[in-house]
């Protein structure tokens, strides 16, 4: 093999591993280390980040026995053998470092001598190469970890979702705090690697919070989810005869698998059915799915009584669809004069364009606080005629800015009635801006609950959606019923993920577990509830127009409902 060939294969990890390295497979046979589907997905992401970012940050939410720890330790071994770097892997169990380090030594010994740097002193917790120089440490979160005196530029944290659980009972934040002085930051971050991988555990635990934080477009980490059907060996040869007819959920699996270019066969579904029936699951689909998830939301088990059944969650996921446009919303001097600028990481997702003659409703969750601690400001737009989600905006905004974006989206969708939730100080500021109290513009169609209005007339506090114990119960019951009947268009991936985490808490309130967000879910609920009420009004109006053609149109009726708010003309709906 020439020098050029050597250099090429060193830089191509999949080629390197399958050319030189072998490992023992689950059947006890020694086989070439050819990366499987899950490992290839992770490796492609690893290479992509190195090329385009100059560093690697990965959260890997995985199925059980997908070979990700093997892939990560192989990557660490490869890095230590090919560049001057100090690598560290931390396992969750004390017995694992010795096993993993012996495997890495085996790979080192399998590599041709001409391509192996001079071996340094090999200790119980490391292998080293003097000529580079480089080291690969393997330790345990449970039993301490080596390499604290070195600069760690390559870090792999294995099964980190189990660290804060029995029998390990170690806070991952404490481990990372101890490691932080040895890890480069700022200008020295180039060329560094951090890989966190684990199966899911509990909604709201440390790993779940890190996974959800990875969805933030400002996060340094990128999320990689690996569902069970990616593992080629997960099938029962000939077992497909058991599948007389696929269930609705199994049909959903098939649709989901196509997103990964996998065509599910009946032998794979037979493997899943068989696994659920066996110990320790014995028919517990939720616990089985936590370890072998089809969707990322299944990987984390709710700590309380789930509000939405697995069937509802499955139906909700079926409604997910990608946006047709993404970008940012810019408010000019008036809502009608504003602009939309396409941006691949923009705040607005558009699923359907506004159509002439159709009617829309806008609901918004309004928050206020520090960007890193507050919930998100989220708005949704729903079409009354189709029930489809048409648009979403999500971000952290000052109250006047959020009011402006609400007005822009409302105007864009045919001057739709807008219903910001009015439970907080933030909502009061948003409504005041929409009413023209703090700006030189007003939005002409703010939603008002008619049963809130007394003889005293309209007041600013009457505008928007008020969430109470009663109305929240109504919202949840409506969404449950419609989701079960396949009539609720959740559409948005964040709202779907959050609805799967909603629980009835110990204090008998309903919402996300402590430390979790439910703002996308709330915005979808508010919008659906407002749309439901407006839809009833629209149906009555359409019936009146059929039987009483002399009646005014819905638009004229809306204008006729505009009332004075302390001397100013504003509009209420319903």
C-alpha cells in the first residue's frame, strides 16, 4: 500500500475500521468491523460537523444494542492513533472501562505496524503513543476518571442518561464541572469533540433536558435520534407469517421508517411483537418502546399519569409535516407593510399560504423573562375551514416586538382574529400594544370572549384568551377527543413532542414535568380552542346566508362587532 493510499485510508474512518479491525459479534463470531446503519448515521454526522464547523458536538438518543458505544470508542481509538490528542471515554459502570480498553488495545494490535505510532507506557486506564504524542483514557463516572491533568480535546460520555439513576447516582453536571478546566473553550474549541450518547430514561431528567436543549437553534450540540428499525438484525427470519394484518401503529412505523429510507417488512414487525411479549416487558408497550423507540418521544417515560394515551400520541405524530417555508418576520411601520425574509433557521414556519376566501384564527402563548429561563413566545395560525395548522412563530421577544409579530401574522392571514393568552403580565403588555395604547398602530381584530363582557363595556383585560382550570380542561378534552378520532392537526414537531410529555402532576395540575416547557403545546391548544369557537360562528353565519340572503357577510358582521375601548374603536369576536 502506497503512502498516498495510507493517508487516504487513515482519513476515512469506515474504510480504516473495516480494513484493519475486527470484533466479536453478538453470535460470538470474529467479524470485520463494518459500520452498521446506526453507526454510519453517527459517523456521517461526525464528519459533517468536522468539515463545516471545525468541531463536533453530538447528542445521540439511541435504541438498545445499536453499537453506538462501540462506534464511539473506535472513533476515540482512531483519533489517538492518528493525531496528537488526548481522548477520554467515561462509562456508567465500573466494570466497563477494562473491557472497552482491552478492545481498543486489540484494535491497536490489529493495525499494521507501519501505520501504528510508537506505543508508550500502557497503564490500566489508558493506551498511549509517544511519537504523536497522544493518549486514550477510559474511565467510569461511578468509579472516578483519569486524565484530569491533561487537556481533553476528545470526550465521549456513554449511557449518560443512567448516570443520575441507581446504582450510579452521579450528577452529570458535577462530572462536567470537574472536567471543565481540562476542556478547551473559546478560540481553542477548533478540532475538539464531545459525544453524549444514551438510551432514554425519564421525561424531565438530566438527559431529557439536554436532548430538548439540543433542539434550540442556538445550541452547540446537534441531536441524532436512532429508532429501532435501523438495526438490521432486529427481525425474525420467517416470522412475517405472524403478521396477518398490520395495526394502525405498525402502519405508522412503516411511514416513519421511510423517512430513513427503510422499508419495514413483516419480519421486523414480528420481532417487535415478540419482544413486547417477552420478559421483562410482558406486554408493557411503553417500557418496551422506551428502549426500542420508533419516535424520539417514546424514548422517555413520563414520571406521572400521561394525559395523552399512546394511541393519541401515535395519531398526533401522523399529522407531522415539514414546513413549506421558513424565515423571519419583520415589522415595519404598520402590520400590513411588514416583510418576510427566508432563512433556514428562521423563527417562522409556514405550512400553508393564506388563501382568499378562507378564514383563520391566531392563538399565542406570551412569556416574559430571561431568555435562558423563560418559556418561549409561540403563536399558531389555524384555518377555520380545514382545521389545518398554517403557520407558527417561536422565539423570545420584548412585549412590543411580540405584539408586532402577532399583528403581522394576523394581517397576513386575512386579518384573522388574534387571541394572545392574557394570564401574565407579558400578555397584558402585548394586548396593550395591539390595542394601540403603547404604539402608533392598532390591530383591528382582537378576539374577545363574549361571556367575559358585562354591562360596563369592553376593557383591555377582556381581550385575548384566559386560561382557567375550566378552560384548560375544555382544551385538553377537546384535543384528546379530536386526536383519538384523527381529526386534530398537531402538525408541528415541537407541539407533538411536548403533548407526549404532558402529565397530571401530584398537585392535580396538568402540564409538563418540572423543568420542561409546554409552550408549543399551549399555543396549539389555545389556537385550536379559539378556532373551534370561531368555526361555530362561521357555520351559523353561512347557514344564515343560505336561508336569509339579506343577512350581511361574516366580514361585515365582524366590522359591526367592533366596539369602543375607553373611547377607541377596537374589535371583539365571537
